C-alpha cells in the first residue's frame, strides 16, 4: 500500500517540472491527482502518464491568479473524486535572476506578477481548498518556497515572495491545526528543471560551473522534491507542521562558494 493511498491531491503547476514530478510520485503512492495548470495540454500529458501507470488523474485548466478559476478547479475535482485531502502549491517564477534585472530596473508590473504567482496563488488555493479539507476531516498542505526565502539572493522580489511563503505556511498551520490540517513547506535549492533559476543563470547545463553553490555536486531533480513532499504529506511526518524542509544539496548551510578543484 502506498503512503498516500485513497487520498485526493491537488497539484498546481502539475503540467511540467517539479509539479509534474509530484503528480507522478503522488499517484505512484496511491493518490488520485487533480492536475491544475494554466496549460491544459500539459496537464493532460501528465494525466496520461499517470493513467499509463494505472493511476487516476484529472487534468484541469486553472489560472492560479484568478479566484474564480481556482474555485471552478476545486469544484471539478470534488465532483470527480468526492473530496480533497492534499494541496501542493507549486507555481512560481523568478524574472530577475534569469534576466539579471536589478531592483531599480524592475518594472512594477513584474514585481506584482512575481508576488502574485509565488505568494498570492498559495493564498487563493488555500482559501478554496481548506474548506473541502475540513469537510473531509483534515488534510495536508505543502507549499513550495525556496532557499532564497531564507538567505540573501540576487532576486529581491522572488526572495521576498518566497520568504512570504514561509511566513504564510506558519500562519496557516497555526490557524487550522485544530481542524487536523498540517501545513509545511519545502525550500528547494538549485534545480535541474526547465525553469531552474540558478541553473539557467550560471549556464551549467552547457558548461562547467565556475564555483559550486552547494555541497553536493549534482543539481536537484524533480524527484528529490517529490520525495520530500511525500514525506511531509504522509504519516511519516505526523508530528510536523508549520516547518520548512530544505532540499538544496547543502546550499543553505554554505557560507561561501566552494572554488573549483585545482588539478
């Protein structure tokens, strides 16, 4: 029996990257998965992967910046599977590091978009999913933050939004502990995904990295975050709520970059 057997999970941004990795892993652990993504075709691709492995999935087009779209997604998910037990708030973006934009050059609209996609989306999804969790007798929420929310990074708006996710996680955990709802967050480090911020900025897909930004030599994979999420969503972490789990190859623990090894 899987660790998420008979659970129903909503995963935002489930059409690609970390979100897709979570969807596939959650289904492998026995969950029925509601794949919410702005790109319906991408969500359908993830759903097809799950069904090929014998799992159950529903692809839903959803704009996580619009309350009406989220409410409709939740309604469709409950209609399909009867309840919602799990929410993974996974959507996010960093415009600054990818384009080397300093704060004085950052457009106000880009600041607002960064805040909305990384932080407001988590608020809106919690707002509409938590009532269904209460009806079901409890639930689990995992928010995706970043180590950039813990320590200084080039991306001011992104770092501020991800720090907000950490604070938001703690507050929601306090508010709904009596409803048997646990809320935790994961803080990834440098990831090998299509939108891996530091990976793209440093060009380490195409060339050797000039200095290491983590203790472990490899980049994080989607499976690394999915593994952490399953732990936080299962009974293995039943005494954990309101906390942050760093999955970063040791990046947060480093105080200086490790220079290249001299041959």
